């Protein structure tokens, strides 16, 4: 049976890690809560719940977002990638493998958000997109991020 809408909820389909997930969500439901509580994708962590710590970072259309401040309904028809969707089978994403090889995970709680953010940073740099703090980004600059 398809999810139903009401004045305070919407029937949406979230595209997460290459799979479609039909849901009925309250309009106030964050993407983070939909991922963790409705879809059991618990790799994304709730840290500060204020968008400051980055533990909840996921990729939406390959751009990083803090999922604790993103409403689930705004992710309709967009591609969401969580830390669970980065590996290719048993082969970790190169950034995941680097965190493992170089002991970059510390306690590990915010590592999924850091990995998603690092992947987006590398792709943004390669595309020549400036950051909020860098006035000029040269994709050919060395060293690369």
C-alpha cells in the first residue's frame, strides 16, 4: 500500500544509496530522522542537532548537507548518499579506506560525516568550485586535497 498524505504529512519517495524508499513523513521530519528512525540507516549520526558538528553530513545530489537541518520532504526526487552507500560491495570507497589505513577515525562517532564531507570536498575541488573560505580554487593546484 502506498504512503498517504495528510495536511501535516506528505507521501514521498526518497532515493537513498541507489534504492527508492516510499514514506509518509510529517512535514517537520528531518532527513536525519527519516534515515535513522524510519529506514534504519544508522551510519549517519546525530551529534549537536544544530548543524554545527557535521556528524550528520550526507551527500544530496553529490553535495554535502547537514541532514539534521534538512527536511526529508526536500530530498524528494534527489539522490541521497549515506556512508552505507559509499562502498562498492566489499570494496570501501578510497576515502573510507584511507580513514581505516591511517587511523583517521578516532572514536568513530563522527567519522561517517567526515568521510561524506571529505568526498564532497575532493569532488568540489576537482570541479573548481570555490569554498566558503577560499577566494580562488585551482583544480590543478598542488598539493591536491
